[in-house]
C-alpha cells in the first residue's frame, strides 16, 4: 500500500506546478555545484537546507495557483492536510432549441412560450461569452443608406408617405410582429421577406426595439433624391427594398431568396452555400471550360438581349457560351437543368442585370470562376464593397462582345494566376462574409439603427395581423413549407451580433470610389490597346 501511495503522490506531484518549482531548485543547485565541490561543509549545509527549499517551492506553487482549488486544514499541532478540489471548468450554455408549435384542426395562433430574451442577455454565472468580432466592411453602408434622416429623424408623416408603392407595413411592438398588407407582391417575395425577419427575431429575441417600416418588393428603387433636394421638402419617405442606385434613397435590405425561392426551386442560402462550395471543390479553375458562361432570362431587359449577340456563331467566337433559361419548361421537367452548384464548370461567369439588380449575383460570385460583371447600375446590400480586379473583372455595357473576348483571352493566355485569384477572392468573400450569420447581423443592425431614427411610437394599426413562424410555416404546403422548415432558426443565439463598424469618413469613402473607378479605367485601357494591336496586325 505504501508503494502504491508513493506512486500516486509522485504522479500528482509531476502533474502539478510543484514539479516546475522543484526543477528550478535543482537547476539552482547545479549552478552552485563547482562551489560545493570546493567546500564539503557547504555541501552538507545545502543538503540540510534542501527540504526548506522544496517546502518554499511548494508554498510558492500554491501562492501562484488558483487558491479556490484547494483548502488547508490543521488536523493537529504537527500535521497539516492540504485538500485539492478542482473547480468545475466553465462550459458554454446549452443552446435552447424551440421547435414550431403547430396545432392540428384548430386555428393556428402564435405561442407565448418562446424565449423573450436572447441567451446572451441572461445571467450566466459560469460562462463568459467572448467579445464578438467586427462586422464585415460592407455593413458600413447601413450608415450611408440611413444618412438622409440622420439630422431630421423619421416622422410619422414621412413613414405614411412611403405606402404609395409599399406591398406591406411591418410593425414590431413588444417583440411581436404585425403585418398590414397593401397589395400582392411578385410570387412570394413578401412572404419570404417577412419569414426572414421572423427568423431574425427567433435568433435575437428581445434585442430589437419597437419599430414600423414600409417594404416595397418590386425591383427598381423609386424614392428619387432630386425630389427631396430643395429647402422646403418634407423629407424623403423611408422605404425598404432589395436594391438601390446612386439616384435614389430607398433603404436596401437582404432579398427574399436567402430563405429560398420556392417558385424556381432555389434552396435557402445556408444549404445552397454548402452545395456551391462542394461544386467548387469538384473541378480546379484550370480544368474548367476556358469560356465565359451565362444562363438566364434574356426577355426582361434589352441589355440581356444584346448580350446574346456575343454567343458562338459561324462568324464569331467571342469566348462566350450563353444559354436561355426557360423557367416554365424547367418547372415541368422538375428543374433538372437548373442546379446552380453544377453550373461552376467554366473559368468565367457573366453577371448582367435584368430589369434591375438580379438575385443571380451572389450565386455567380460564389462559383470560384472569374466573375465578369457587365457595368451595373443597381446595387444590393453587399455588392458595393467589392472592388474590380480584386473580386471581379469589369465589362463594358456598350460593345460587350469585344470586352468579354478580351477578358477571357487575357485570363487564359497572360494572367492565369491573377484570373484565378480574382475568382477565389470573390468566392471566399461569399463563403466567409456573406454566410447566413452575417445576413442576420446585417438585418439586425440595419433595423436597430433605423429604429433609433423614429420620432413616433410604433403601434399596430387597424387591419394589421399578428404573424409568427407558426402562423406562416404550420399552414404552408409543398416547397414553401419545405424551405421554411429548412431555413427555420432553431432557437436563440448564444452569441451577440457582430459589432457594427463606424461610418466611412468622407475622405475614406472618396478614396474608395476613386480606387474603384481607376481600376475600371485601367481595364478599359488594356482592352483598347489589345484591339488596336489586332487592327495593326
């Protein structure tokens, strides 16, 4: 028993901080060694002094350790017992999952048992949540989009004037959502936009203040800046939508397709993003088809019909492979030819706007291919951050065919490495900085900053109906219900939103725009020289 006891004592000694202190004592003795040899009496003294040194090291180790892990008890005059007890290690709180409370054969109502506060707000004594990271830089445009109301704030009159084109009004009061519908949107854009906001509230319950907003689900922005430039203007109405441009003041919000586009079988973003990443891993850039690829509906805009003239023909090969997407035929055939993850087989992919900004933008940028962006006139909430020659290659909107031909020739023959890097930078941005967590955080900060501007108390008007995840998903059918359940936030987040970066300083924003313009002009110079040299030949 004594042998076993000694072994256990030694194991505990070696695994503790005592061993380190004891080794320091031995090192000290070695340093004294030469002197010890010269004086045997000194050696005897050191040997007698050794127990004292060990005891000192032992006490020092206790002093430097966490004293909450042990206690000292005097049993008798000559015996002291040290009891070491480990404090339980801090563990993160268990994430609460709250499934939908669907009832059968009854009118579906909103449950009252969903958590009213986020887990990050609760008192968690044994766990300290680490500080959140700063949000991506494109969050800075939240400040720019809300700047028209920075001085005046938003009055009730301003809000009411926004209902001229709005599809619905959303009211958030005491963490409950009410909807007042004005008209039907295209397909189910309004349904999945509202669904997305409800998921935000499931993720961060109790974190948003009361607010009221108007939402327009159509493509083009309508609040023109020139209409509110005079000294006697009443202030622009705040209107949320999916895209904007430099001539308007509509507030840009993430589009409905992040929670799925049921009508054309496009999955919710979180699932689709994983599939796109797997599709990228399936084929290296150099092994892909050395052409520019586009597939879409050309009948929504003249610029897209003009793009089709760049297709392969008996007379020309502009390095473009373009295809018409027939969504009616696709729906009849079960969408077998419209799998986005399988459309990453070309080195280059073309993004071109339709009637306005296009949902296809994020799917194209995620493809690891070098994205060729035909000069855009509209923007969504994140595209303003991307830089030409870093995230994409700029294509002229006039004389598209020559511009595309040069871009592909340049990438294939001269700058393969840089072309690959451009494609990879874009897909990395989409995978890392546009993941669903950041989409929700963008919504959170945009709505939070918007609510700070309101000069009135939000109230649910007559005709508004309370909605929640249960009233929407439990009564849904088919792909609508499938996508809602797939994109359902399972419960409150255990982390806080990322930290909103400050607004751009005017000089910094000006430099940003100049850098973007200079990169576009540089590409145009390269392109002009390319065609001039061919003429001379």
